[in-house]
């Protein structure tokens, strides 16, 4: 059984071992044949059974949560002689007990923690959760389809996630909105319909990529406080990707940008990573990129 350190006693320690033989000299001892069959099989079997209980009781109480006050019930189960059908029933019953315990002690508390970001606050109605869980598992009639249940659950969990992110990082969103509002008033700034802003540092005259075009660019990304979070210039190697395989703000800008251009692009958080944390980028961050479109790869 995993986690147990059973101690198998050396046969040389059994009570039936005759330790009276004397070693006369090293040469003779080396030539002697060691006697393995030191006791009867019955004695050996009984002793081996005893030896293999080492640590088991502690495992049963600490890892299997058996209350010592009810250890006699454990022994009833251990000593029970069941038919194959009875054993299958018992296995199913025990599995049900274990899953119920996991749901109550791990699943529900874990979901409450994700919803509230607080171990002491409970949102989920335990009884209704167990009712929906049990009926669905048993194939019974439910108040909604499984597909609908999944849709409701995902939408609501996303709401709770964004609410927690807003509480923690809402200041980032507010600061970004204020930055973009002020930035849009500058004469050098142009704004695309999506809300992406850009400033032309160098205007190219090449082809303009489509959303499915694969492009090669040099770039540097930073937060509105000037923190650089990524740079192909630092790596001294441009990068290639399809325009529709990056954040929406990048796709929007690149599909308006002629090859040979170098722009400074300002991306609202909703067209960046939104409520997600991406490496060095905190949730709800407005992003600034210096992007140099080198070529469209054919």
C-alpha cells in the first residue's frame, strides 16, 4: 500500500532460529551453507503477517480518516468475507462516499475561493450544488440541460473572475483610459475605429498586410509608466507571425500599416490582454508598442 513502510523482519530474528551455532574460523564459515528453512511455513506466515502491519494503523487513521473510536468497524470490514457481487456493491458504495467527501471538502471550498478570492466567504448553495451534481451524475431529470448548465457556470465564473480582477487591478484600467483620452488630443496621434491609437514615426510605401498575412517585425512593448516588458530589439532578432495570431490591437494596427513603416501604437486594455495577467503585464493594462514592419513573408 502506497505510503506505508512495511518492515519485513529478517528470518534470522524469528523465535525458532537456532543461534547457538558457533563460528570457529573465517575459512570454515565461508565454506558453510546457510540454512534458509529456519522454521515452519506456518510460523513464518504468522510472523510475516504481524511484521507487515507496521505503520498501517497510523496510515488508516491519518490518511484514510478512520476515527480511532471506530477502529472496530474497520476491523469488521477487514474481516468480512464477501461474495463477488457483494464486493462490487461495496466498492461502488465506497467510491460514492469518497467522491462525496471530495466534493464537500475540496470542490465546493475551492470554487468558493475562486469566486470570492477569500477562504472565509461562501457563495455557493451547498444543497443545490449537491442536488444538481447528484441528479446529473445519476442521469435523472434536471431543471436545465447540461449544455445550458455549462454556459451559465462559465459565464458566471467569468463574471466573478473579472470582478475580482477589477477590485485588485481596476486602477490600471482607469489610468489607461485617462492616458488614452489625453493622448488622443495630441496632433500627432491618429485613432482607428477600434480605439487603437498610433503615431507615425516613419511612413513606408509598401504593401499593407491582411489579417492572414505573415509578417516580420521589430518591436518594443512597454506600459504607460515606461516599463519595458518585451523587445525584439533587445534580442537583436526580428520576429514573424500571422497578423491574426496576436492580440486584437496588433491585428488592427498591422492591417493599416504599409511595409517599411515604423509606428508607435497605443492599445486599449480591452484590445490587449484585458483582465488577464500576461508575464510582466498586469491585468487591465494599456499597452504601448513601437513597431517596425519589415516585410510580408510569402
